């Protein structure tokens, strides 16, 4: 048996592989599946590198966390964990002199928050954690998500916090509105019945498991069941007026959680 037939087969195979490389290189990169909402599709596409390279966005606060000293003796440190509604909240303006740390990240959903939970919550050693999350899960920012999935993530957050002796304040999902054209898609992505159902679950879960429930929804909703028009320019994110309503409610909930912490 000669080697020539074998060499011929190998040569032909290599030729096919080499010829196919340019064709593979020219194929378009896979795109994110359409949700049927152009604005959401564009937003998800803009975050593709986040989804593939740093899903939890650990890089966002890594250096700030490293520079943060451990809590002083007697310090009642509080971490606010959430999405853009927390991210845009300038806490020092509303809670002057308080050791309150903002760890909100624009656009995040609860699974992303769980990825960074140790770095951005546990390692900071707060006495209280204020969670405001879920609206982006409902909207499907990181993909279609059932209420049951969001509830499971809430429970995971609570259990991790409790294991590290952190009192938890769970905030209700805020109402939304469609009073402006720009708010229409955002409103359609967040059905009222899902928000109400999630808030009911949260309230019941907190009562059953001795967590603090922070009801922003009732203070921000209008007679139409929507976010009051003057409290958000885009139908979703609170204005300064909205945050001024939220701040004392948050402070009251934090004080309640701190009191329970001392009682234990």
C-alpha cells in the first residue's frame, strides 16, 4: 500500500478547511433575538458586551469597594442595591451624613444583582440592605422572566443576607405610566397586574420571614393606577420630587430594620 492516496485525501481535506475560513469570517455575528419592542431590542443590543464579558458588572464598583474602609464601631452602614432607579438616586442629597452606600446599576435585573451580591453587599458589611429590583425583570431586559423566577431571586438575596446577619428591606416595584409618547413602550413592557402580583408576594414574604416591606408603590401611584405624572419624566424613573417622597419612607424602613437588628 502506497502513501500517495492517503496524502491526497489529507491534502483535499486541508484545502476544504482553508477555503472555508474566509466564508466563516464573513458571517455576521449572532444577534440578540427580537422582543418585538424596538427600544428594548436596541437597548439589549447595546449591552451585548456586558452580557458576554461581565454579566453581573462586577467591574462597576470593584475599585470603589476596595477603597471603602470597614464600618467604624457603632456605624449603621446601609447598602442600597438595585437598578437605574437606585443608580440615579444621589443618596447624599437625600440622606446627608448617613453611611448609606449606593450600589445600583443601570439596567440590571435580579440575576445580575445576585452575581455581584458578595462583592457589592456582603463584603461591605452593612447592617441593613435596601433592595429595589424587579422592574427590569418584568420588562425582559435580560430575557423573558416569570414572576416565579423573580421571587426565587428575591428569596436567594434574602437568604444570603440573613446568613451574613444583614437585615433586609424589600422595596415594592414602582408603578409606571404612559402619559408621554416616550413612556409608551416602557409602560407596555411592565404590565400592572404583574407589578401588583409581585408586590403582593413581596409583602407576604416579608411578613412571613420577618423582613421589612417598603411600600413605595402606594405613595407614588395615582387614581389611574399609574405613576403620578409629575413624579417621572419618562414614566419610569423618579424625578427629584419622586425621590423626595421615597426618601423618608426608606429612612423609616431602615430604622425599623436597625431596631430589629438590635433586638436579635
